[in-house]
């Protein structure tokens, strides 16, 4: 590990991982390693009218890993075991592991592989889609939020000048639950295979609000501070935003990939059960999407 030039490994170059790797590798003063199954020659990020191209070291076998300052885990939440295969070769005495995933159980997901005090949860809001190996399209600004701690401050510094808004918060719990409230209604798109414009239907908009209100109640029971009007805010954003977008659950179902049901709506149901907060709508979504995965329905 270099003390002068930050060395960063990215595990899981899907849409998010590729976007982060491209941003990091395009700036001076960073060495970036990408852990992949399918190798590629360069990173390419399309951002509006501009294209960011960068080179990074690519490894295709965990045995090729060498210790780095930061490991960014950007795999799907259900693939903790697969991501953990890369960690032994990438971990040194001072290596920190940033978990850049959906949900609210980042640390719990990886504490069996890495000491808890070396793990950093990261809340990310980055609209991106993978076009091919090493190629991604970014559709809007990217924001990453981490706890206000020495590790969090070091994480922000590692991203300096990369074109993303990377910030700290003194209330990470609320940041994660706020994002989960927004994500909770994405399951409706995956169930119906309908794009965001489905929110223009008043009955669907009302259902979305109730799903979010369930999630808000659970988040507050977990200690998160969440606004009373969050459900209305999310529905308004759906109605005002692009009507043809596809969230990650929807995209995964269309592609026949596993969906992050457990990390998203499943986490809401689990936390609700711990606190005695009813979550019938989220439980219904978990059951429906689980059945779709098990029985292979695609349309």
C-alpha cells in the first residue's frame, strides 16, 4: 500500500462499480484496481455529452490481488460471499472496506469477513446503467454519503476531484433509511414491469405513499429521523422525473438476474418484525418478487 498515492480496488464493476472506477481512475494521484470475471481494456463513462476514459489495473483471479488502501465493494447485496473471495488478497494492515450497496445492513453483511471497525457503510445515489464490460452511462449527478468519522473523512479525501459529491453525515442511520424509503417503491416497478410513469395513476400513487409510510414507521423505530412528508415527496419526484427509467430491481428482473429483494424490502420487513411495526405491503412485495424468482416468471 502506498502512503502517498491512494490505492483503491473496486469489486463488482456493474453500473455503480464501473462508474466509480472510471471517476477514480480518471483523476491524478490514484491507482485503481478492478476485480472482474470478464476482463476489459479500459473504463469508459458516458456523462451527458462528455465521455470519461481511464485505464485501471484489471485482475480476474483473487490470487492476483495485492494490498490496497481502500476496497470498494459494489456487488449486489446478495453476493457478499462472492465479493469476500477477493478480500484476503486485497487486505493489508490498514486497508478499509467501503460497502457501496443498497439497504441498511451494510456492516452486518460483511462483519463475518472483516473486523467491524474496518468497515465503512456508503449510501450512494448514482443513476447509471452498464452498457458493456468497462462501459457505463451516468444519467445524473452522483452523491455518496458516509459517516462523519476518521474513516469517512479519509474516504472523502480519496475521492477528491473525481466529479462526484462525496460527503459525510453525523446521522448515517437516517441517511440510509431515507434512501431505503425512496427505494422501497421500486419493487412495484419490478412486480408490474412498468416504468416510473406508473406513478401518474392516482391509485398507484396512493399505494406508493402507503408503502413509503410503512417504511418511514420502521425507520423511525430503528432511530432514523425522517420527514412527515417523505411519501408525498417521493411520489412527486416520480411524477416529475423521466417516465421511462428503469430501477435496478426492474432491470434485474428483465435480465433474468437475481433481485436485491432481501436487502431492500426484506430488510424493512425484518426490522418491522423486530419492533412490532406492521409491514403488510412490503411483505407482499417480498413474497411476490420471491415467487417470481423461484418460478421463473419474466412477463
